[in-house]
C-alpha cells in the first residue's frame, strides 16, 4: 500500500509530573510508530488557553504537531491508541 502524509495535532494536559512536552514527545512518537506511522517532524506549539473550560477543570493545553507518514489505516489506529492515554485531551489528524 502507498504511504500518505498526515498532520496530527495532539493537545495534552500539562498538569502533573509527566506533563512536560519533553517527556510527551518521545512517548507520542512511539505510539505513532506502533500505529505503522513514521514521524517526519515535530513542532511544539506551546501552551494555549481553551475558549471555554473543560468538565475536568482544564482551561489550557499544550499543543504538539506531528508531521507523519503512514498507511491509510494509520490515523484510525493512532486515534484508538491515543484515547487510552490519560494525558491526551484532543486529537486532530488531517491528510496533507
């Protein structure tokens, strides 16, 4: 199958001991590799406030953007794996 390029924006909760982006980038990169994807570029877009607070009291999140390449099934597999991560709040994966 042909590989496609994707842009994955992942927002995570920076609160807690394992909440720094330096610790989350390798962990998320490993999840992408486990989902048959390959990380081409990572950009830390920093901490941004949400328009409205979440139910769990989260009012801001750290945005990480990954340029990845993978099979057409990679986004679905990755979304399922990211749902299991407690620190991940939002995921947007779009085709480039």
